[in-house]
């Protein structure tokens, strides 16, 4: 009569097989998955390979130029040229935000030459219009691969799409739901009512469709009251803890928005809301020992290069002013 194998034998066998597959995947297929699905890892690798001392985390405001610019340098490059000394690495990519910045920073090795992190704070990124953006899904996919942990587990999450995905209908529903919870100035009950009423009023006055669209974009993109429950605040809090743990100096710089056009199209209430949010960010993180560069109101309407949407894209004069403000804060 054959002796039956002990159950522990099968458990050990399964564990050994999984471990072997994990090792094989880690050194064969995983690098290809990273190259195919995670462009952000290239920015992390570049920071490591360049022996960076200062890293700049930003989105498209950093590198977008106006069609009439003669100087095409990014904000980071202008900043680096003014500092003229330490090695600065640009870790900017379109549509990124504090949550992505954290995962990129956390992926950097513990032992490095980095001593300063400059983190972009885009006030638009705190609102539902960005949080539920169609660009968020591909970013979340990349974040899965950026995070530390077993490579095979990351692959399983990727295969089973373990990240937020919204179709256009669901995305619109989430944004409207958020706007209905968001405060608005009297006589509007909430930000959704403000958006609808403004569109209706402009249409009745005979405003052109582009003006109506831009006005409503401003309301959707900035009509929020930021507090500690906002997911971007939670992301910034994690960045503060990470920099403290690594011994890095942290500099946050709040991007300027087109307040002139905002006031002209929507009115002073929205500008006041934007400024109040900026003060909240500045006071919260200054109290934590972070250097916060407040660029709100820094640029005139003429420095904004996008006519169809309220982006933080500047001409060369605007980028230089933002870069200079950061440098002023960095140098004692």
C-alpha cells in the first residue's frame, strides 16, 4: 500500500512553484511590461542614472510652450539654469498630480544624492473634473507598476484591471454628483446649479458657444472647497511624510491660474474661492515645515497660451516668472 504524501508537501511545492514563476517573470517579462505600460518609470530611472540632487515633479505646465515662444525651455530647465550648480532632474509628465508624484518619489532608491524635491501643486487637480478625468485611468495603470511589491502580483493586478475605470457616462455622473455636493455663492444651491444657471443666462443673452463653454469649464474646474478629506490633500500629506523619512527638503509651488479671465467670465466669487483654497494649502503645509511658493495671481491673462480651456500653460515670460519664484525660495 502506497504511503500518501503529507499535505505540507503539496503546500511547499505550490509555494516553490509560485516563487520560481515570480523570479522568472521578474527577470524576463516584467521589464517588457514596464517598457510597454509604464512610461513614468523612465523618469524615475533617469533621476537615478543622472545622480540628481534636485527633482522636479510636475505636469504639462512644466514643458508646454506657446506657439510664439522663442525660448522653449521648461520651468524646470529655467530653474536649473538659474541655480547653475546642482544636478536637477525633470520628472514631469502630462496630467500627473500629487498621487502620481508620490509613487514616483517612493520608487526612487533610498540611497541617492537627492536632497530637494520640488512638487507642483495644480489647484485644478483637486476637483472632480480632474479626479475623474479620462486621463486618470491610464495613469492609475502606470501607478500599479510603479509601486513597490512583488512583480508577479503587480502583473496580476494589471491583467485583472485592478484600477479605477470609468466610461464617459459614469464619469459624467460622478462629476455631477460631486458638483451637487459642492458649495456655491448665493443664490445658487450648489456648484451644479451655478454651472447650469450660468450657461442658461449666457445663452439667453446671446453669448457665443465658446464663451459659454469656457465659463462653464471654469466653474467645473475650480468650484470646490478644499479640506483635509480631498484625495489630493491626502496625497500631499504622504509626500510630506516621505520627504521627512528620506531627509529631503520639500518645496511645493502653487501654479498661477488665469484669474483675470476667470473674474471676467464668471465673477469675483470664483477667484475668491480659488484664493481661499490656495491659502488652505499654504497654511497647512507651511505648518508642517514645507516651503510653499504661492504663485497665485502672479501672471496676467496675456501669459496664458491656451484659448479654449483653463489650463496652466504659459508662454516663456510666464514660465520664467514661475521658475524665478521657485529659485528665490530655494536660495537662502
